[in-house]
C-alpha cells in the first residue's frame, strides 16, 4: 500500500517542549526533529481515520464509569472531527434532544459538517478542498434497568 515503506520506519517519542510544552507522545518519521524530512503525528485515537491507523499510539483516551441499576446514561463516542468543532455541553444537549441514538448521531455529524463548510475552502494545494476532518459519531444508550426514556431533554449530564 501507499506509504508502507514509511510506516515500517517510524519512532515513538515525546515531542520536544519547544514544539509543545506538554511534550505529548508522538509517532515520528525521524529521530532528528531539525531534519527537513521530520514529521510527527500525535494520534491517540483513530475512529475511522483512514489516513494513519497504522501509526496510532496504543494509548487511548477513555473514561470509565458505572451506570447503576435504576439509572441510564447516553454516551457520545466520536472522532476528533466532532470534538474539534463542538463543545461538550452542546454535544450533550444535542444527544438528548433526540429520542433515538441514530437521530442524535446524525444531528451531531450534521452540526460538525456544517461547521466545516462554514470555515470555507482551502486552496493550499493543487486542488481546492473543504477544510475539515473526518467525522464519526456513535451515540449509545446504557440502560441496565430498561427504564423508559424521558420525554424532555433533561437526561444528559457531562462526565
């Protein structure tokens, strides 16, 4: 496949503090960050990001929680294409504004797509293309007691 040679030769390292004060873990093409051939990628998750799944760091971002009996939670799992353009509080409101998970996921994806379209078109290469990122959204109801879903949108809280 395209880029297979490059994927065989990569390093896992920390980004230098001069580039990023948090020094996150990245995948790099070379050890010498001053080289003109040095590129790095901070990719801690890859839900449907087809450009770099073989370079994904095996350190996912996650939140562990329990849904006790007698309660329910609606969870939004999404790629950075959503989280780069929408606030968590907005996502929570949208997720609970629909009765069905599929409808909530569609709404969130449409909001992200609209935001990317509003940002315009990049013409930095040989062909113009919309500015943006891939957007993948999953909405899941966790309801161990099979409680009925409320009629209002007061079901969501931020964790």
